């Protein structure tokens, strides 16, 4: 019989201590459920986070993507939705370099102060990042990132209304092999979407900095 999300969380809580008093006061929840999925939120964890523009899966094309939401396996569902989003549907405000710069520069501004930014990419209608969480819970980081970028992008490119989808997807990094796999996935996303031939060619991602560092130290 398939276990419920609450049973999965109870099982995981047995081998992960709950947040201590200080972390709990900051808003960290340890293992918990959100949107019928288990999530892990603790200081010091490395998290893969993805979020999308509000129209990245257009309502007018719901007949194309609605069946993807019904896929039971969460990783398969995520992969299929990512493939669909990589088609670059919607208005793709992040295709505008001014908008993409706002998102990237906002992330970089907090790097080393609120968190450690480990890998990232700004795609035309969605973003991926890998971050080491310090003393600010993910939900607060996302609130700040989305709020700041939405206000500034709307002003700079002359648009109004909701920019980001409310939901986001996160997954904590289990070990070094998982870490390397996620870095590759994030930085290779523009290649996978057919936008460039190599990751460093994409102008709004960590691969270009990693490539520059390797050339300077190689």
C-alpha cells in the first residue's frame, strides 16, 4: 500500500533531529509537508530550488500540459513539466536581458550574507538555483527574491500584474554525488532547451563564471 506523505515525514523525522529552539524561532520547520509533498528545511542544508513565471504553462494550452500534473511519481512529473516549460511558452519576460539581470544580480547581492549561492541559471520563463541555506528559511528567501524582482522587472520593462507563479519546487541535496548531478542539471539547462551549444555560452548562469575560473586556474 502506498504510504501517505505524513507517514513519509514521520519516517524521515526518525533519522533527522527536529530544528533546535533557535532554528525554530527563525522559522525553520525540518521535515514537513507542502502541497502534498515532503520538504526539508534546516539551517546548513543545500537546496535545489526552481520557480517559474506565472504564464510559463499558459491557460490557453492547458490541454497540452494538464495530463502532466497527474503523473504520480514526483520526479517523473517534475521532469516532464520541465521539458514542457523548456519550450519557452508564455511571454518569457526573462528573455529580456534587463529582466534576467535583475534576477541574477538580486541573488548575487545576498550571496555570502544570507546564503551561499552554488549554481544558478535564469531561463526565459523559469529559474533554477542551488543554494546553501544559512539562517533564513527558504520560504523567506523566496518571498524576498520574487517580491524584489517582480517590482523591478515590472518597472523596467513597463508591465503590470503578477509575474511569478506562487508555487516553487525544492529538493535538498543528499550527498556530494547528488550535488554534482544537480550542478550539471542546472548549468546544462540552456543546452538541453536548445538555446546554446555549451553551458558557458548562456549569459545568465553560473557556468560562465565557473568556466572563467577554470581558465584562470587551469
